[in-house]
């Protein structure tokens, strides 16, 4: 019933397919996570509702890898289950302006008051899985995540249940009813200062110049010759820690544009009901597509999602992870 090492290694590679980073060792936290999956144990957390199982949320930089591993766990728990039915519904896109106009309009919005200040911490909504190893049950519920931190003071992550995707009569086979009502506290994770390790170049980010942002993005795997897909993977890591200023968002959009390979997918409504424009980055692997969302109101990058668009190692087609930033703005 437990996933094999080969399954886990395969899904880690699918979640982080950048060949240039293939020699990077897992962090202690990632190793601990992998071992807890193999053993069917939970990580120790400060929770009002302790439960025996595994829960994944958009906590720091391992979001994509964690969610994809959850898909492996689902497949092992119930091989006959139609995993494709467990993916969020796809977004619908309408025509949008060419890329240069989209970027120009975003820059104009970002330069227009009021400005958003840089703040340590992130308020986001992410898609997560809960897999109960003892009962072979799967629960899926969007999660409202508030992550706060300060240099030398550690961090706190509060996870609150969002609205379920399905009503009682629509829930796919194998997906259990959520034990949480919207607004219920799912979990609270407190990381003491001595265990909160963010490299200095990201921890001390203050400026908004290309050099300032590039230095911080290196922490998350960016390189001078990174494609837009590789660069956006690093941007996602940075946005897991910082609510960036409007000026910093403008710089990031310029860096992504300069990296090349961007494609406007069109106008849509994101999973928080906001009017956005979806922009696809260059594909690191052909079977996977990453899209980021630019707010039509603010010009900020307010979300991303990752989709499997062609068969890949048994993964279901469709959205495998998403994160919506600036939640509540």
C-alpha cells in the first residue's frame, strides 16, 4: 500500500523537471517528508484537530512536488480510481491582447497608486490533498493559507478550509467527505527561529532592481540562462515567502519577458473570482504546462497553476497544483 522509492523518485522528477537541477540534493525537510510518506506517518504539527494521515498544503517552496506525490499516494491506495476525476475543473480562456500589450498594461497598472508594499509572509489559496493511509480515503479541499515570518523569529502557517469542489451527490468515487466546513481551522504550523532556514539572499531582499530580484531568485534555482519556465519556477518559490511590492512585480514580469517563450492564453476568471490574463511560460518538459495569472486590475502576478497535458508516468491529465496569491486583496 505504500509507494515505492522508484515511484517517489519519479514523481519528484515530474514535480521538478528542470534538468539543470538534477544534482541538487533534497533538503532535510524534503527527506523527512518523503520518509513520512513511505511510513504513512504525519509530521508533528500544532493542530486543533489532529488526525492520522497525510495532509499537504502550499507551505513554502515544495508545493508542486508535494501535490504530485499525493497523486502517487492516491494511485497506490486505490489503483482503480479514475484520478483524472480528482483534478480541479479547467479554466476557460477568452481572447486577449498580444503579449507586448499585456505586459505594457500590467506595467502601467503596477506604476499607478496605490502601491503594495513588500511584506514577509503570504496569504494564498492552494489546492491540497488529504490522504488517510489507514482508511484508504482521499479528501480534497481548497485551503486558505496564511504564512507569516520575520527574520530571527521563525514562522507561523495557518491553514483554513475553503469551499469544497463537490456537493454530497457530486463527489467522485474514492473521495471522502471533508470533515471541515469552510472557515474551519485545518492546521497550524509553528516553525521556531532556529529551524526557519531561508538563505540570506532571499531573506534580505529589499530592492526592486533586476540585480536585486535575480540575486534572490538564484536561491530558488534560477540561472543566468534560465528559460521563462525555469525562471518562473524560481519566482514561485520566492512568492511562497514574500508578498512583493508592485515595483518588484514589474521587474519580475520584465525578467520573464526577457527570458522569452511566453504565450498569452487569454482572459479568464481565476479560482478566487478575479479577472486575470493567463500567460504560459516555456515548457520545461513537453507534457507539462505552467501558467501564471496577471491581475487586470493591479498588474500583479496573482496566481499560477500547473497542468499535465499529455500522458506522463501515469499522472492524470489536468491541473495538478495551483496557488492563488494576494488572497483577500
